[in-house]
């Protein structure tokens, strides 16, 4: 018999977050470039490599931004207002990458398909935010 009311999960499970910024064509790539520069000037994050072809569970070109949990409160609302029509997946990083991406994330813009068979349902360790590789200007307006 399953417990009808399991203990709620704790936010301490979340080691970091990812934002995946998707683009489809040259215009989208230009918008994604501008967005990347604006983010780099404002937020302490780790900007990932450009993937101009689909990679892993992602079915469109994109780049990833990894960030520590305290950054969420400023970065995510800023992306809501400044995504420029791009579709963005924000997901937590816990020890269940499949659930993180498919069930527990949120979308800015329109949801995109993900290849669920490329996502393991267990990881020994949740992905951390990694080293910050931006140099935000404290005077930049958010
Ligand atoms: Zn991710």
C-alpha cells in the first residue's frame, strides 16, 4: 500500500538550476546572443557552450545557463520580461534529471519537446552550479 500523503520534498534537494535558452534560426540566434550578453552583464552565472545542433534531450539548438539557488529570485523574473520571444526551460537540478526536466521545470515562452529516453531517472549527485564565468556590473539595472 502506498502512502497517500508522502512527506513533501524539501527545497534543499535542489543543488542548482539550469536555464536552457532555445533558438531555431539566425534571427533567434541573434536574439539569443543579445540575451546572453545582457545576462553576463547582470548575473553571476555559468554560461554554457553554444549547441548549434540538438544535443542530449534537447530537440532544438540552445545554450545552457547554470546558476546557484539564490540567483533564481532575480534572474527568472528578469528572463520573464526579457526573453525576446525565445523559449526557455528553467529546471531544478536534483538527483532525478528526468523528473527535473520533464515534470518539475517551468517554461518561459512556449514549451518544447524533450527526448525523455535521454534523461536518466537517477544521478548519484545533483549537478551543482559550477564556477561563475560572468562578471556582472553591480551598476547594471535589473
Ligand atoms: Zn539542464
